[in-house]
């Protein structure tokens, strides 16, 4: 991750007035602020440990204790904590401390944002060319 902090409030900027998510990159180019926000999320997920952490947390179906996450990895607890912090700072997960343990859960709106950003049209340009040629 870069040392440059992500601008605050960009998630809200990416949500349209109707309450939906951003326009898919297959339909419209990102403005500079959206590109920074997207890069922050992709940087967070670009590490294999963080991607695996995200998949474990997202597929848990509920919150997950760090005590149940750490044993799944061959890295130290502080390393897992660092990676979880990066996911939190990217807005992909949230957490709550309860006594000794910290519990994590995915942020559904952020996952939907990511999914919407990467959505593709029903017919890709290649499919459109094939359809036009077959007529």
C-alpha cells in the first residue's frame, strides 16, 4: 500500500443520487477521485494474504473472531493484524473489540460497490461483433 492516505468520504462520492453504486468501468471512465478510491481497494486486495483474509471473512456468513482467523495462516498474529488493518482502512471490513478478542465482518455495501464497479454489459464488444457478423 502506498503511504498516501485515501481521501475521506470518497465512498459517498461514488454512490449516485438514486442510492445505487458507481457506474461500471465498462460503461464510463472513472474520475480522478473514483480512481484513487478504486486503487485503494484493489491495493488492499492485491496481497494474497489479504485476499484470503477477505474471502474467509466474507464467506463466514457472520462476524468472525480473529482467534479463528489467525490459525489458518503461517504468519504471526501481528502480521495478520496488519493485514486486517489494511482491509479496514480500505473499507472492506469492520471490527469490534470484545474483551481480549476482535471480531470482524465484511462491509456489504463496499463489496457491492466493488462488484458494480467491475460489472460488464450483457454483450461484450466481442460478442456484439460476433452477433453483427452472423446477421
